[in-house]
C-alpha cells in the first residue's frame, strides 16, 4: 500500500469515479468546518482543528467511510446514523448509492463544536 504525503497525493491515486465522490466529501467537510486544516492521518485524508483530530474519510472498494470517533455524534444524530453505522466511530456509505452529504455536514458540525469545546472549555 502506498504511503501518502498529502491529500492531493491520495486523491491523485484514486480511480476517477472514486475521486469525484471523495472530492464531494472533501468539499462538504471543508464547508462544514472552514477553520479546519487538511492532513493525512492513518494514511487517509483527514481534517484537524487547531491540531486536534476532527474527522477522516476513506474510499474502499464497496463503500466510503468517515471516521468521527465521537459518542456525541451518535448521541445527537441517533437513528439517522443507523443505516450507516458499522462500528464504534465508523460511518459507512455504500459505493453504489448517493452519499447523504447533508448528514456528513451535520456530523462534521457536531465534531467541530465538540473539538472547539475541548480546546476552549467554557465558551
């Protein structure tokens, strides 16, 4: 498996059809967390807020995943995540269907608030 130095390197290595969907995820995450910065974490694209992990995302053969690693996301979105939740902190979207980008944006907004609260308690 290749080791990626940047998100651009990761995206360039994807097949064109997978890259288009990953760019949609990337844009959705960026819009929901405009102060976050891009990074590679665990060899996949990720966003960080003030150096703290926010969310990562990945293209697999049969699905796309985002990794919010947050009980707050599950608590706030509850049943909306059920069709996509496959494990602790993993949300999986089938590759053969549309990704609910509005749901992705809400996941990122929750994570953004959560990380900001950890960075700045009491605000």
